[in-house]
């Protein structure tokens, strides 16, 4: 019986890369079902995602180890993934629209990953999580106990064998150390206006300025607050009839859409880091 796998890679652009990959897969009895690549002429880098099936009895570890010979020849960074759904830890505070949307898509089978646990610095969303059959862990955050709270978060990541952490409107800033520990496997969502408004009541600020676009940005978490590599953005056009409450409603819709896409693309190995940016194979 054929088993599905995905190979993602990046390296300096040079002739022979695609031939080497396809030859390796052919030699190991694999059949390519989807291949996407991007040659970045400005950085001289190649990025590729290849989905394939293997009829022979093999697994991720054996394929990954065997591919090391090809990777070393071209100086590749690479990953071989199987069909096990990535396990997702969702962090929330008191706003539940993003968590609710993730749960709906997970139950419908189109999230890409498997929700494993919900972690929050408040208890407000416990009923929503537990109604979906998800463990809910309350980890209070105080100025004096912030380090202990983040240590507990990392314990939960290990305990639940988590592949991806999603900050679904989690209203706490993670420390540089925790951001580094979760590098490339933590996604955040926040509103984004043109022009941008920070601080308290951003939707009231947007209303006062007559904003015509409301949006949201999903990005990887880095020590630079809200400046990590962007995975997805959603923009919705509005007009003068939208008061602050209506703006907030539209903003929540944009956040839920952008976040769910980013989670799905990440868990399907469709997102590759490219410096401070990303390559997204949709």
C-alpha cells in the first residue's frame, strides 16, 4: 500500500537540483504526485516542496537519512514529513473567535493539524475548549511569575508532543528565550490597519481616521514583537457606515481567516522560511 510523504528543501540555486531529487525518489520506488518550486533571483536561493508516495516499506526516518547524501551535495536544508497530522497547542486569553474557528475547522477535517490542548492565562474559554473535548490548562501570568508560566508552557509542548504553537489572540508577549525555543513553530495573529494603529482601542482609532481597509496578519513568532515572517494576510474593504463595533466584528473575521490559513499551510509543510520572509506553496 502506498504511503504519502512530503519533502521540503531550500538551498543555493544551481543546476541539477530537481534532477537529483527526482532521481532519488525514483531510485527509492517513490512516485511524485505534486511538485512546486520557487527560484529567488534576488537571494540566489531555491525552495521546493515535493509530495510523493512510496510503495515500498519505508518510513520518514529512513527516507530522511538516505536523502542526506543528496542534501550534503547541494548544501540543502530539508525535511521529510509523513502523513501524521501535526499536533497543535492553542494559546488564548479571553477572546474566543479564533479558537472557535480553529475548533470548527478541526472538527470539519480541514484544519490540516490536530488540536491537542488549549492553554490560557485566563479561565474564560475553558467551556469552549472542553465542549470540543480538548484539555484546557490554565497558566496564570503575573509580572513575578512570567518565567515560571513560560517554563510551564514549554513543559506542555513536550508533554503533549506539540509540533506547532498557535497564539490565537493570546494577549501576552513571549520572552526572547521562549521565542527562540519555538523558532519556526509558533504562529501569532494580530489586526493590521492601513495606516496602523497601536495601543488601546485600535478600532476606535481606525473609526476616527475613516479607515477603508480592515485586515489581519498571521506571522511566525520572533523576539521582535509582531514583526516575524508573514505567512498570510487578509484584507476586507469597509466604508463610512462601519462604527467601531462593526469594525471589530470585521476585524475578528479577518483574524480567523488569516490564522486558519496560516495554520493549515504550515501543518501541510507549505511554508518555508526565506530570511525574514516566507515562501508559501498554496
